[in-house]
């Protein structure tokens, strides 16, 4: 993985902490809208982590494929990125 591992790990660990908090909130029968807000916050953090990974993929993996001038590799890397982007939105 070429992404900044510390940044991605921090975001994922923070999201994990928020999800643990959501489970506690559910056990405590907390207000639905408060739980929903925490879920959205966790989703946002995971989305940021994913964007960092995709950014690094473009900056490194795709750039390297273009530098190689290997048309099959370039096409493969572009297809991978497009599939990932389709799953996002």
C-alpha cells in the first residue's frame, strides 16, 4: 500500500472507536438521532480513509503503469480504479 499508513490507520481506528460507541449507545437505548449522527461520522472517516488510499493508488500505481508504457497494465489499473469508483457512488 502506497498510502500514508499512519493517516489511514488513524482514520480507521477513530471510526472503529465511534462504532464501538454506537454499540454502547444502542445498549443504553440512546436517542436514535444521536446514534445516526455517530454512524454518519464513522462513515465520513472511512470515506476519508478510502479517498487517501485511492489518491495514493492514482499517484503511484497508475502513474507507474503509465510510465511502463504497458498498454495491458495501464488498462488493468484504469479498470481497477473505475470499479472502485463505481462502488463508492
